[in-house]
DNA sequence: ATTTGTTTATTTGTAGGACAAATTGATTAA
DNA sequence: TTAATCAATTTGTCCTACAAATAAACAAAT
C-alpha cells in the first residue's frame, strides 16, 4: 500500500488546476467581489475542459467561500477576506522569510498554550508528554518517529491549554511546518539537532510538571524560535536576540 | 442584486450535503485514516445520488486534504489532523463557551499584533486607523458600517504587525465572529455598545500613536475580552478578572 | 521457486447529452 | 402603471460512454 507522500511530479487533476486558477483570479482581485463569473458552459469552452470538470472546481471554491452560486442566475465572486477557511500556500513556505513569520506566529500561539497548560495539565497529560519524550531520545531516533513524537509533544500541550481553538490552530501551523522540518534535519547532523530538541523539550516538561507558568512560557518561546533557526528560517529582526 | 446573506433556510446542494456527511465520517474517525472509501459508484447508490454529485463532494474533501484519490485504485481517508485547511464550524459558535474560547484566541493574537504594531506602524497606517475611528463615531453609526469600520480598524493593526500570517489568522477569526457580533448588538442598547467600543478603540489608537508597546498590548487585550463579554461569550475562568 | 510479462476486472478521470429547477428580462394583458 | 405570462439563460442533477490507471490473477521463462 503506497503512502500519499509520493505525489511529487504527479500532474494534478484538471479540476484541481481549474480550481487553483480561479482561486488565484479571485484572491488577486482580477475577478472583483460580487462580479459574475462566466457561465459554466463558457468556462468549460474557454479552458478546454468539460462542464463536469468546471463544476468540480467550482465545488471547491464554493466550499472555501470564494464564490456563491445561485441556480439560474450564475456564480458570483465573494471578498477573499471573508473566506470560510484558512489555507496556507505550501509553496510560499519555501522562502525563508515567510517561514520565519510562520515561526513567529507559532511562537505566539504555543507560548500562550504552554502558559495555560502549566496551571492545568494533569497526571495523564504529563504522562503523555513523558512518553513522547522517551520516544524522541530512545534508541530509535529515526527521523520519522522522532518528528512524530515531537509533534505529539506539542499537541498535548496545546490540548492541555483547555482551549479547543488554540489546539486547532497550533496543530495546523505545526503540520504545515512539518515538511520543512524534514528538509532542515537532513542538512544538519541529525544527532546535534535531536540532542538540542530533546533538551529543550525536557526543560518545557519540567516547567509544566512544576506548574511554573512564567518559566513554561519562557522556555517554550525559546524552543520554538530556536527550532525555527534550525529549520533555516529567517526570523524577523526583533526576535534575533531571543535565541541565544 | 441579492446579497449572499440571504442563505437562511435555503437547502444546501446535494454535493455539499454529501461532502459534509463524508467529512464528519472522516473527522470523527468512523472512517479510519488510510482506509479505502466505497467506490464512487457505490457511494452514489448508497446515498441515492448520481456519481457526479459524489465526485463534486469528493472534490471538496480532496481540496481539504481529508482524502487522496488514486485513479484505478480508489479513494483513501487521511488523518484529519493533517488537513490542509482550518475550517471552523459556524454552528458550534452558537454556544457561549465555544465563543469564549474563540475570543481568548483572538485576544492572544491581537494582543501580540498590537504590541508589534506599536513599534512599526507609520503615518499612513495611523491615518487608516483614524478614518476607521471616524466612521465608527460619525453620525452614521448604522450597524453595518459600524461593524465594517470596527473590522477594518483591527485588520489595519494586524497588517502593521508586519507578519502576513498574523494578519491572515486574525482576519479569519474576526470574520468568523462577526456574524455573532450582529446578534449581540441587537440584544443591547446600540448606543452604549458603540460608545464603549469607540472609547476602547481610541485608547488603542493613542497607544499606537505614542509607540507604547506595553500599553498597546494592555488596552488591546482588555478591549478584545470586553467585546467578548458584550457579545455574550462565556470567557474561560482565568480571564474573569481582566474585564473590569 | 522466483521473477517477468500478460491479461482481465475494477476504479477513477473526463466528456457530452438530456432534462429539471430557478432566475431574469421581455412581452402581453388588465 | 401594474400584474401576469412567456421565453431565454443558467445552474442542478442524472445518465451513458469511454479513456487511463491500478491491481490481482495467471502464465511463461529463467
């Protein structure tokens, strides 16, 4: 059974390409909000595809809140800033400055999550963290398992914050960064990266165990920023002093 | 020309309902990650719709990263926590406790945005804020325009943070809350709500103008939490003391 | 016995036709 | 002028057909 990771070079389906095209047209403003799109029939003709393909593409845009459709009347663009979803472009994350901004956001969210978790995490939560820590420093420091344990550690802290939305947002941001992490670890000696990461996680664990809210915030923020540097991100200027 | 706001009671399209159904099945784990979904033909038969409808639904799930499809092999579920998008359920926001958690998240993000903006906002940014403020306290304090100016005020501050992701996330959260705001303002005397909101915004504006980072954080956090209370949200316990 | 190649059935991808349902604008009637 | 009706347009759904990719079974060769 193949894994979905092997999607490289695979040409995307027609409907996906049409959806991406129209999505860009709307987000860029070339198709103004409230203006009517060409009819499905015309779009199909112009793009050289069948109406089925166009409808599958519009189905995606409708789900994203980029268009609304009225039977008999047509399809109309909506203002992109009122979109129903957040959808980060994985391509733009290739740029180091973008990655730095994303780590800044992650630092904000997870620092707060750690602070909240310090006063709320219970024995079960601490046990989950301890197990994740074991998996990271255990003999099998294979890349895959190591990264998975890393994510689980952070996810459990966000869960302990008691705020479901913080959990949702931090999980999403961490997941978007994940792929980049793999690349970063490949360019550096794996042992050093893992050692640093583990020791920083241990500091976070200790702070949470002791219920030290201020310390938990401090070490979490430092950990996120340093992991950003390890991932090759260019942090915003005002953060440069915080990773020493 | 009708506005998209009039979507109440309008039965959703078949493809949307099928997509929602399958999305819940996957998010709840009833369809396990990596497991194969029924064939499009079977799904169409089971649900009593055409294969076209099923394909439009799967098109949405694929865009969200909930499934991946391999021609000739089938459609397979993916772990929901690795979804490509954040999509908040507007229904669950009806509950006051959920709304409180969302305001807590908003407070975290916008507090930080205000702190960053204090050291970075320029004359143009301040002018945008001033105009938005004018629109809020002007003679036309109609609900619509007032709320729009409110959102623009906050959006400009996030923009001034210099971090595109902070802007994306705060805009999204504020937009999700917006509809709820309308309801809240209807249940209270509009003048009182507007007066409080305007004065709080003025405090934020002054702090930003003076470049006072600490004060900007403080007044922004207080403003978000108080607006949450005005919207009828039940804030988490630990925030109760901060709205006085 | 293992590998390699071939065939066959299954499944998704795309195209196109057909008609229903809703909207819009023009025309007609009161 | 207003209301009612009609016709054209557009989206919603269903259907058939075939191409493309996959996977499993089978046969053949080493």
